[in-house]
C-alpha cells in the first residue's frame, strides 16, 4: 500500500481520490481502472488563462439535465460528488429554503459525461437532512447523511444514517451509524481505506455555549465498521471546532482547517492545525479570526488548497475582537453580524509551515453559498461542484440568500 507521504504525487494518490485502492508499485493507472478523464469530456479541458483559473460555470440543478424523478424545490445546497465504478455520483439536498424543513429530499444521480444523468435514488424521512457524504471503498458505494430536527431556524442533530448503493434506484434500507448527534463532514478514500471526519456537539454552537464540540477522525474498509484513525483516540480535536478537513503532507504529517464558530480559549473563527507523521493525534493549532465555513482541503502537487466561505465585510473577520461582554453574548453578536453581510465561496492556499491561510480567488458565488466538493482530474485540474444564490448579485446578504433560490453548478479549477 502507498504511504501517506506519497499519496499526493503518485497515481496511488490520484486513484485514492477516486475511491480506488492501489499497490506501492503502481506508478501508472492499471488498465482496468476507470478514471474521470477523459471520460468527463469538456470538464477535463484546462480553463483558459494562467493557473489558477476557473472554467465556465454549468448549472447542474435546477436544470433540464436532471432525469425524471428529480423534483427541485427552491433551495439546492448541501452536496457531494465522488467517482465510482466509472461514473460521477452526485448527491444533493433540495428544500423550500436553506433552513430546516420536513419537506427536504436528498437525491442521488450519476453520469459519465455531465450531460446525460441517471436517477439513482431519493431519501425523505420527514426530517431535515443534511451533509450527504458519498464514500467509495472496497468497490462499494455508501451514502451517509445527517438527520436533524425539522423545526425551522434550528440546528438540532439527531443521528447519522447510512445506505449502500446496490445499483440504479436500489439502496439498502437506511440504518443508524456512529453515535447519536454525529454530523459527517468529509468522506474520502486514501490508499484503499475510507476516512470520515465528523463532529458531535453541534447543537451547542447555536445555543451559544463555548466549547463542547468534539471532532472525530474515523476509518473503515467496509463502509460500516469504523475505528479511530489514531488508535485509542476517537476525539481528535475538542473545543469550539466543528466542520474540519485535513490533507496529508509529503512527510506523512497532516495540516487541517477547522471552523470554530462556537468559540473557545483561542477565540472565534477558525483553527489551522498540523500534526507530525509520528504523532498524528497531537494537533498543534493556531487561531484565525476568519471563519472558513464548509472547508474542503485538498492537495495539488506539493501545495495545499482550501475551498471555504469568505466573509466580505469586516476585512473578512468573524471574530471582531470585542471582549467586553460574556462569551455567550459575543457569540450572538458575531453571528448576527455574519448573517447580515455578503459572502463568497473562495479558493485559499494553506501554508502548513506557519499555519496561515491566504486568499487566491473567488468562485462564482453570492448570498447563500459555499458547500463545495472536489474530484481530482489530474494535470492540476479539479472538478468542483458548489452551490450559490444568483452570482450576478454579488452584494446579497447571506441571510437574505438563505431564504431565496440557490443552484448547484460545476466547473473545472486549474492550479499551477
């Protein structure tokens, strides 16, 4: 099996990103392995201009591209994509608005070319459903998603469920998985092993309680039985952090970005963390006053990139530095300011040495936006799916966007 130190620069790493295992000797893709390119056609072409560059935006939902069986509502937001069995699988949430609702439907569709789409299935539980996560491991495809209270304007996690894809429109019955209240944040396969990063305690964020959130880093080989990636350490990060993603470095260490909206001893915003190869459970974190919502962290060659939400106002800061009130009141103040100001979805670069994040460019985005998923295409190209309000209205406040229509689009991102 290939080591973490090599995964970003070998076919083993590329195949892992597609959900395919490999051996250490695999320097080129085995002939029986189907890769996204050139299958995905136009998506595999490098965007015009000097990298970093983004290609043309194509609206995927709502659109006539969707197969019969997909019924769009006003909002389209939480989503995931994965390459599995020679097809691109796309899961997404549609609802009357961004907010919790009993009318939510999660759909899964698939394609080989992003033009002809096949209906794979839908899920409705009379609850709010969020964070659909697709995991291709061991030749099997699993969908995990969070079940939450359906009461509008609440965020009350109840459980996570799993269903396995058996073929077009065929899924196993949903089953509870992980501990109660678990929210799956990212799922991917590295070197044939499935990884899921999620958190527990998310309800404390909007109850304005500092700390109380616990991040888990779990692995699986069969999609159902999970164990801590760091043996004996089920909780990898504890405090105010919730949505967390990471990437392995060439030396086998990791760098991570974690949204810290609840706040803790480091303040509010985000944590940028690292851990050495020999001690992956010992995270060293620094505070960043910006809040990188919905982080997805990925490698391009030796570089580490991040796609996450960007605050347009207040020099991009979530933590505004005021410490004259109790923490619970500061949390409310910071949330109010954040909800009523414009947002973008942006590409950032992460420096693992000094644990800093620098802005690179904005993706097409406005209002309610940023819940991206990335599939590597090779040669510095990455397929990105993301959601947004109408990007031609760039100054729409985030809260206003959450009540209006949103779309999910695809584009190709080219990096140096």
